C-alpha cells in the first residue's frame, strides 16, 4: 500500500512539473499602434500618451511620446516592444517641462535622471487621470492594430 501511495505521489508531482504549476503568464500578441496627437488643433511635441488597459490580463498597457509633428508609436510596457495587445484602453496624457518651458534633458546612455531636477506638468489634471466614461477618453485597438490613430484634445497650455 505504501509503495502504491509513493508512486502515486511521484506521478502527481511529475505531472505538475511537466504541465506547470504557476510560472509566468503567457505574453499577449502585440499589434501595431501609432498615430498623431493634436492639442488645440495643432501638433505638440513631448506629450507622453499612456494606454491603460480596461481589462488587464497579462499586459500593463503601453505608452508613446509625440514628436514635433505630433506623431507617436506605442511601446508595450510588459514586453518593451512596439505595439499593444488588442482591446479597449483609457488614454492619459502628460507633458513635463522645465520651469522655463524647455524640454527636460534626455539622459545619455546609462545615465539616470537627477531626481532633484524641477519639472512641471503642463497639461490639466483631467487629461492626466481621465475618466474612462468621458467621451473621447478611450481607444479600441483592433486585432489587426491601428497605425492611423488620430487623437484630439483641448487643453489650456502655459505660455
């Protein structure tokens, strides 16, 4: 009897090992996400656009930063690769600037940002933490991806 129980326990343990009891969740398939952002009808550089998943399965969403022409490409925060998993996202915006209005310096390779550097948020709070129920605050990323996403926001910007 003991011998049968030991074999059964060993067999169960082997099945758990082979099938996997726990471990890292599978990574989701990413689709391309890119587009342009206009603020008050014009492109604005240096805006970080964050995509927060409505249903966080195995992804944490992604973000991209606008260039001078308002264009952006989203990078997945989990896999650190271009794209997002298909699904619905709430979109948040942030644009940090130095007190004189200039862009914060970009750190060189291997250099960290000085935490004492004073930076100021230039976009209003409702854009930084949007209500997903508000019109225009969500984006549906289709299974094929989207590379022509047009985002339009209105904001009072500092002079």
